[in-house]
C-alpha cells in the first residue's frame, strides 16, 4: 500500500471587513486569515504544526497583504506575536533534525570505544551498557553546548541555543537540564507542535534554538 504524506498550509478566516485595497484602488471587502502548517496524510490535513503568520486578502483581486500594513493596531493583533520580535529566525525543522542526527552519528561512533571499555572493565562497570552510554551522551551535549555554545551538529547546521527570556543569556543550569532530557530522543518530537519549535528540553530549560546568521 502506497502511503502519501507531507505538509500542507491552511488559512483559517478569523475576521471579515472592508478596506481600501492598494491594487484595486477602491474600497473592497477582505478576509483576515491565520495560516498554519499541518501534517497531511493522503492530502488530508491531520495534525496542526506551527503557525505561519497572518494574511489579509482582498475578496475581489485576491491579493494578500501583511495585515499590520493595512489594519491599525487597535483592530489587529498578530497570531504569531510571540515570535515576531525575535532577533534571529527560529531554526527550521530540517536544521533541528539534521543537527540531532549528526550528533547521534558522533555518539554512535563513540559507543565503540565505550563498549570495549565496558567489556575490559566489566567487574567495575554496570552490566547494562546504557547505564554507561547515557551519562556520556548527556556529558557530550552539556560540555559542547556550555563550553562551545553548540554541539558539532549545531555548528554544521548553523544554529545556536538562546534563552527564551529576552535580554538574558543561557545559564549553566539550563544547559545541564537540556542535556539530561536530550538523552531521550523520542521526547523531543514535541518541537513539531508549537510555534517556537521547542522540544521538551527547551521547555524545561526555557530556551529556543535560532539560526546563527
């Protein structure tokens, strides 16, 4: 059976009104739409992902405008207000996943000498290898992000960690919290379902990941 999946953007109309359309050069009715990306299965939107901003569309010529350039502040509040003022754009899903994949490859390669070490010193180390691997994995994320401000994966993908509190830098405690939670890969999937693309480790540490440029 062929399974077709992907993403689809959908605009939801939240307001109607009239405005002077710059293209039509006259008064026209408009629709204010809030746009959101959805995970789609067989072209049917199933799971809401991040918001993609608002558009104001002329019902006659179908030209889409930035609502803030048309409507006064008293009549319009952006649905993406919490990310509109960010200094750097948020890291994309591809950058986040690519970064994590690169780090996993590095850690998997690191597993080989660790496995040899645990075999030679099995009398002193736990029999369950993951009790050795997980602390080393957490240490990798912690030291790389704290000392170098980013793991190898983040450096390659051009992204970095910043505090979600404006004007504050990321503390050593925040780096530690992120690193511990990141050793559980599946828990980070929550980054698909919120506007700031946060994983559980980002929520716990109050951080976001943005592009470096």
